[in-house]
């Protein structure tokens, strides 16, 4: 068989197709008016509930009970009574807010630190049963966390750790490690082997390579997982109420928010203020780390 010879017209068309022209066409499609309009509509629909929650949190209790937040535009009236009651009144949400910070920060730092070390070891260090251990760690992701809650709680009670922050820190670390190791291992593995060989030729050991070469290269991936872990721990309710039964001194913000409405819904008007207080920290964290978050999601998708 002989290969088909392109016609002169086709050859001229192929000559105009370059990576630059392809990129330009793709960018033009992605930045079209329709795409911008759709993105704007999605942004409005996504932001509207948050705006309604914010506006409701500043409305008087009677207005919240009798009308929707959109009626504020016809009868504008704002008050700080809801926030004053939530933060400094009988609700004492400020204490639970501090508890959430105390729970979340170690529950993010500990698993991310361990996952970085383990991911580097699985990716670039040779030791017996390395692949078997990695598959075992990966397989732990299929174990539902609900199955492990009761055995873990019994262990913590036997170890006299009940009523402290340790059960929450350890539980969140255990549940986060399998996914963290799996994700970060892929990013560590994508680092070119030639770079590792050059570092070893210069006399660098594993500690130097990990601290000076690997960590700067995988920082976007670490930041992306840090955001996921922070949001999961901060918004967690199941592990919080399971590991702190009756220990209100160490319960996070979500546990108190679940009780704000009362047994008969008598104080549900405070939920809007309390809910908005709970989302302030995650929003701030995401805004500060969003560029690393996008880089971490796109890392490895484009070469060159």
C-alpha cells in the first residue's frame, strides 16, 4: 500500500496549523461571549444563596420568621443582635469557634506532613514490599469511616483519651492519610528522574532532595490537598459528635450549630448568623490559597 499524498490545498492548510494557532483558537473559544455569559450566570447562582444568608443574618428575628430575605429591599432594617447573641450570649459560639481552630490546624498539618514523607518514600526510595504496602494504603480508601468510628472510640476510652482533642486529631489523620498519600505520590512520581540523578551526583541525600527539590516542586499539590483537608475537617460533624460524646468543652463549631435550632426550632433564627460565622474562615483560607489550588489541580496536565 502506498501512502496518500496530500493535495496542495491540504498541505497549505497543515502548514498553518501550529501549537500557537491551536492555543489561540482554543483560547478564543473559551473566551467567547456565550462562555462568559454562562460563567456569569453560574457565578450569580452560586453567590446568591450566600448573599441571602449574609443578609438574613443581619435581619431582626421577627422579620426572619415572617418573611424571606428578599423582602429586605422593600423594608430595609439591619441589626447586630443575632451576632451578639451567637458570639457572646447564651450560645457562646466564640468558644466553639476556637475549638474548631484547635481541632482543624493539627488535623491538617499532621496528615499532610506524614503524607509528604510517605509519598516521597513510596515514589523514590527502594525498600522491601514497597509496592505491596502502597497497594494496601490505597485499598484503605474503600473502608467507610463509619465502620471505624466505634472501634476507635473504644480504643480512645481504654487509653483514657476521651474528652480531649486527641481522638479528633488522630481520627482525622487516620481517615485522611490514604487519599493524601495516593494523591501526593502521583505528584512526587512525576518529578523527572534526571533531576534526582543530578542531585545525587552532587552528593545530595534523601533529606536534602526532599527538602530542597521535592517540596518546592510539589507545593501546589500540597496546597490543593491542604484546602480539601481543611474544608473537610472544619465542616465535619460525624467524627466530631462521635469522638466527643458529652464533652462539650472540645466540640467544634459544627456540633454547636447542629444544636442552635433547639429541639422545637425555637432559636432557628440564629442559624443564619452562626452559619455565616462558620464559613468565614474557609472562605479566607481558599482566597489566600486559590492560586496554589488551581496549580495543584492542573499540575501534570500540560507538558512543555
